[in-house]
C-alpha cells in the first residue's frame, strides 16, 4: 500500500511502542517520518529499523524550545507536516489518598500540556488534507483503580479533539483520537507488570493483549485520505475492553 506516498509525518514518543509501530506502518505506506523522543539510544535503534525514510530529533514535549527545534528541522528539510501523531505519554499508579502534586504535574505536563503545544506548534506547517492523531486510551472512558490521573488526562485529550475540530473548521485539517487498550509496549509492561497486563488482555473479548503493529495500522488509516470524512472522532483499538 502507498496511501502516504510522499507525505511527511511527525511521531512523538516514536522511539518505542505504539509510536514506533505507527512509524513503521507510515514508512511502509510511503511517508517520511520524524521521530521525536527523549532517549537517544531508542531513537537511534528505531531509525536503524526504519531506514532512510526516518529521522530522529531528540527532545521532550514538555519543552517548548525542544518542540521549536523539531519543527524547525521539519520546515528546513521537508517544508510541511502532513501527519502529526501526538503520541508521547506517561503514566503511573496512585490511589486517591496517595496522589501528590508531583504525580499530578508529571502526568498532566506530558499527556496534556505537552500534547497541546505539540499540536499548536505544528499548525503553521500543516495545510488542507493534513491529519492530526492524538493518542487517547480506553481508560479515558472507564473507571480504573489507582489510575485516575492518567485516565483523566486521556479524557481531556478526547475533549481537545472535539474542540479542536471546531477550531479547525474551514482549514481542511482533521483531528481524531486513537485510543488503544492493553497493548504490549515497554511503558505498559513497566507501569502495569507483565502478569497483570496479560490478565487484562485476557479480559478483552478478543482474549489477548494488542500489538503495536495493530495500532499502527489504525493510525495509518487515520493519517490517510481513507478517513477523509472523519474529524473530532475517536477510534478504539482495545480488543473490545471498553466497548462491552
């Protein structure tokens, strides 16, 4: 398939997991991909996998100057952003009685504030036909013990997409949410633990955890003109966890 032939994509949190799974699919479908993330070792390994159609820029979505540097590189080398996958995120458990300001600030700074400015700073490089994809989560529509702050950030992202679809009326730029469920990534296993994570996968109607490649396939759909009549929407890739 070549639905993204000649397109320029930016993927934050692109060095591993869902971001890397999407980047692989974008490259397979003809895009040139910029990976943005904090860890140089993972970025280098990802670029080695993806080949000459990928470039890495190290930085954090919580740093406005890092985001400026990312988009300056894209502008100089490619001139535009056709697809923005705002995927960088973090999470940690804390029951209500143990939530601290530091826990709150860390998760909201990355998942919400970082996402807001990732999108805002990309807009000057976007044009009619461009697609913005925000990473939500099945937790955004569920109650999850000890995971309220992370879940609240994902619910916020859902409303950002609805509101931004209105803000972007008339521009030809679309914005949608891709909401994974239990997907086998480095971060998910680190936060949840492998045994608990596999149990969560078993609880889905499909009966297993997802693979980043499966989420990447849906990201490619949202990035392409196949989803041209979609904006302000949410697509769940969760094995049915939050659906039944």
